[in-house]
């Protein structure tokens, strides 16, 4: 069983990185007002703290909250999409925070970048350059 747990630990950052690419596309497709609403909702979810695990598998230390949240984020309903993105950001933030695994730290930095971009404190120069070019 230890092998299975170790395998999960090694592949989890890969799954989260793949999901983060999809989240980036969803965030980029939103207008600025929606992004600000998402920033507020995500901060509220992060402040609530980590959600309890929904899994009964003792070999898998995390639940399926990130996968379920990403499923909601794929919705065409804006409120459901925003809620799914906010829960995904909060879940992955807490899951990767303080991780000893280097690749999980990379995912955590990516989530922090998303939050900074949503709040307008990160990447604003790039956004202005894109706006000016348009």
C-alpha cells in the first residue's frame, strides 16, 4: 500500500498542473468585473480554511474537492462557474501550502499568481500592454 500512496503523491502535482492550465484559460475568458467577483469569492473560500476530505480511501490523503470544483467551473452558468473556480483555488491553495514537495510548491505559486491577477496586484503591466495593443 505504501507504493500506491507514493504513486499518488508523485502524480498529484501533475494533475493539479493540468487543472491549473484549464483554470487559467477560464480566468482569461472572463471580463474584469467577473474576475473581481471571483477574487472576492476565492478569498472568502480561502479564509474559511481547508474543507474536510470527501474520500474514504486512507491511501489518498486528499479528497476529490478540486476535481468536483473544476467540474463546476466548466459550467456555462456564470454563478456556478465562479463558485467552482473559487472552490478550486481555495482547495488547491490549502492543499499545496507548506508542501515539502517542490512541484507542489510550483502549483502553489501558480495559484498565488491567479489570485494576484484576479485582484489586480499581479500582471497589471501585461494587461495594460494587451489593452493598449487592442
